C-alpha cells in the first residue's frame, strides 16, 4: 500500500507555516495548574465585557437561530454607513477583521507578488502572505514601529500590498495622521495599502486619522476595523473593511455567504449604537494604562508607549521564566518572542482590580 504524505500534497506556503498561537485561555491554566481566580491580560480583550444593549439584543434573537443570517448583512452595513457617512457599497463584513485581511490578500495577491509589512507587526500579515505563496517583505522597525520611509523604499515592481497597523499590535506604536497620509500619497496606485485600525477607538479623537474620507483621494487604500476590542465582542468575531466600491465588490465575490453569524450581526449593530459603553471602555483603558505604566516607572521597567489597550513591557532576558511565574500566580500575560521581542511581555489593560493583580504578582516575583 502506498504511503500517504499529507504535507507533500499541500501548497508550499502552507507547509512553512506554524499555527497561530493565541493568548492562553483561562480554562487551560485552570486545568494545567489547578488554580482558580485567574486574571487574563493576554489577548487585548475588553475587561468590561459587553454592553447591556448588546445583551438585550442577543437575548431577543435566541428564538430565531434556526434561520440563516442575512448573507449580505444589510442592516449592519447600513448602520456602519450611517455612523461614518460612507457608502454601503464600500463595506465588506468579516468574521473579525482578520477575515477581511485574508479576503483582501486572496483577492489581490498571487505567488508572483510581494507583500510589505513592518517588523513587530501583527502575525496575520506574514501568515496570510505565506499561505498564498507570495513573498513576505518584513521591513525593520524604527523605535518598535513602522519605518514608513524604509517601507516606501522596499516597494518593487512585484509589490502588490502593504499592511500598516495603526496603532500597531503588539507594540502599541502610532503613526500621526500627517505622516500616514504622506506615506499613502507616495505609494503607487497599483499597490494596495491596507490600514489595520483594530485599536482605532482607543486613539484620542484629535489624533485619529480621517481614514475613511481618504479613500476618495486614494482608491488603493483599504481600512479594516473590528468590534473585538473597544466594543467588547471578541467572542463573536465581527469586523469589516471600508474601501473603494470596486474593491469591496471584488472582495464580496469571494466572501463566504454567512461569514458573520446572526448573533454577531445583531451584537455588532447594538454595540455600534451604544456610545456610552464605548466611552466608558475608552476611559477605563486610559485609567488602567496609567495604572500599569506608573507601576513600571516605579519599578524601573521600560515599556513601549502604547495607543492600544495593552502595554508591552521589557522585563529582560528571562521573560519566558517571568511569564511562567506569573502564570503560577494566576495572571496570564502574553509572551512576544515570536514577534522578535524576546525580552518583552505584552500586558492587556484590565479592570483596576485585574491590573492590581498583575502589579502584585510581578512585585512578588521580582
């Protein structure tokens, strides 16, 4: 009988990948270590949970779950379009913003192309690039963030797409709207610029880029956002892209018909309308950021100034050991050695009590 070699049958790009490593779940730590009252500060989740409006909307939908959701997400698209004064035809819905990032790559990138992104940028960028068989071009970071001039210099005749995360994950670095617009203006129109704004809501309003409005002038710009962070819907996976209508049309041709389920559509609509919960989430994050960074300053720990809902702290060459010690004290943070930051740990901002738990645990293992 002939041997079966699954790997040899797969695409070369797939064979080179490693599975995505998410933040360690609370249940896994409880099973492995036999401890309870775990504090999870590993996955940049909203510590406030979901808004009461979302809970009420979800409860009202329970009896209708035997029906398929609206494949086109008409009502959610309409709500997004009205809130941000854009055209419904510009919107592509996704199972989280990761989904639309992959849709973009599958729509435009082939194994003959190059995709540019920054060192220390979101792992999905190289993952999607390699899966398609395209060539990843990781540009060395500048002060842990995007070196826009170097990224422009990296563009070749084979470049098809550039990923820019603003704020960036896992470093939290931020590009000013002036620098960002200048960069986009210099990118050739046959290269798509994908602006990943997963943490957009945490940026002070005066510093936010009017990225949706830029699309009229720069039709090769695509902006992705998510409901997973400030809106508190990480468990339901809801995101979207805003682009030129022609780009959205092509993306929607390959989008899975039900890539957002009924509960995700319902929750996203309710979350979008709850401005009070969003404002509270941003306020709690700002207060928690001050709490964590004040602790770092007092203990001589350097950290990367962050515009997200997390802070990446340099703890030293024994970062892996510190991570394990924190686990045993019931605090889950995120190692970022896979992002070429082996001496750092990323700490999500939690409630005041959760942040205190991290500070106490770290003090005890110093």
